[in-house]
C-alpha cells in the first residue's frame, strides 16, 4: 500500500530532521544549553496541530452533508467508556514514558541508558510474536539482534566523555521498565488501530490527540504551575520552535499511519535506521568528529535491514509455513487413525 511507504519514508525523514532542529534550538547562553521554551508547551501545540490536521482530513474527505453526519454519528458512538479507556491508556503511558526518561538518566550512566533504551527493539519483536502471532524466522531474529547492536554502536559517541561507572539496582530496574513500557505501548496502539470495530482510523486518532492535549496540560500545571497560569506560553519561541512543532506533529501522524497499515517491527527498524543516519548527519552538520562507531553502526543496521526484509527471509518463512502445514496434516491423520481404531474396537 502506497500510504504505508509514504508514512515509513516520512517517519525516517522527520526523525532525522528532529536531531538537527533540537541542537539548533538550544540556547547556549542558558546554563547547560537548555531550551529557551518549555518542551511541554511545544508538545501541547504539536498535539493541537495533529488534532487540527485530523479534523481537516475528516472534513475534506467527507464534503457531502450525509458523509459528515455519518462521521458525527461514529464519533458519538466512540464516546463510550470502553472506547475512551482504550484511547486514553496509550496517551497516559506515552506521557509516563517521556517523564520517566529524565528520572532514569539520573540513576544510571549514559551507556547503560543507551543500551536499555535500545532493548525496546528486542521487546517489540517478542511482544509482536506473543500478541499478534507474528512468527519470526531465525534469520529475522538475527536481524533484530543486529539492529539492537547497530543502533547502540552508532550512539556510543554520546557516551565517550563519561568514564565514571554508576551502579544502581533501581536504575537498572527503571531502564528495563522504561524499555518494556515503550515497546508495550507501541504494541497496544497497533492493537487499537487494527482491532476490528466500527470506529474509523481518523476518529481513533481524534480521541487520542484530544487526550494527549489534556494530559500534557495537566503535566504543565504540575511541573510548571507559574507558566501555566501566565499569559506567556510563547516565551522563548522562534522560527525553529515552530518548525519543531510542525515536525513533531507530522512525525506523530506518520507513526500512526505506519502502525495502522504496517506494524511495530517495521516501525522499530525505521526508527533505528533513522537514529543511525541522524547521528551521522548531525555530527557532519555541526562539525564534530565522526568516529568509526558511526560507520560501523550504519553498516550493522543496513545488514540487519537486508537480513530481515531480504529474499532469504521469505524462503525460510515459506519453509516454516510448509513445515507447520505438514505437522498439522500429520496430526489430523493421526487423529483420524485413532478415531478409526476406537470405532473398530467398539464394534
């Protein structure tokens, strides 16, 4: 499907763009080179942008009055407690995951955090097989491990200056918990999008974006009450800030489309590839030294992509299916033979 590939390509480009935009947006005059704007407010405006885009898409794809009435009816039908909970859960866990990152980074060193973050690649593959019965062949499992190693290797330049070793049992637990939440919420969101029901894809997105706005507004009130009550939510905003908001919104829409029309494993491979390329592009643009680990990481990720989606995988999957069919046929024949034997004994 063409829209799936547009979403995957778009997701890759948007993630690469974000690694360029965020360093530019940092204000070096501020201690630590922090952002001049509030990241939670940026997220709120990004969620608002996604909501507006979805509303416009619904409107322009249903220009007739009858079509709009149907969409309104479907929207009313989706406002049940069951559907509201289904849509609210992933938004809540995304918010928990985003805030948990800051806590984890205070408990462990950079290398530990990096490795644990990439553990979500392996967790996603395991959960996909468990919940969607998406069986992976041995070649694909090798590709998943290589993807984890390649993504981690390419990011090691971020940890070169950190030599002190921190051991924290709570920190390691939080790292694994964060990786598990990250992969689980992706699987759950895919389940919502693909669950057979009468709620259209755009209506599902509409609900999640509304909840996303509400959750982040509450987070702003909790973590920065003064700015929440002020009239200056645009403090520190510049052209690059609006570009970040737009990029964030488009990336979120591309992610939703990728989960709807593809799957989490494809998204994980796309994100890992974008992360590796982003490291190379970011270092090249900002004039930093590009170490061997970047080239090594790119090579490993490309190998992983070729192994996972290559022709050898299709052959092994076909052989697996043939083997399963043969086993099923043998079981049926054995059951049939056992039934015949029982019938003969009864006679």
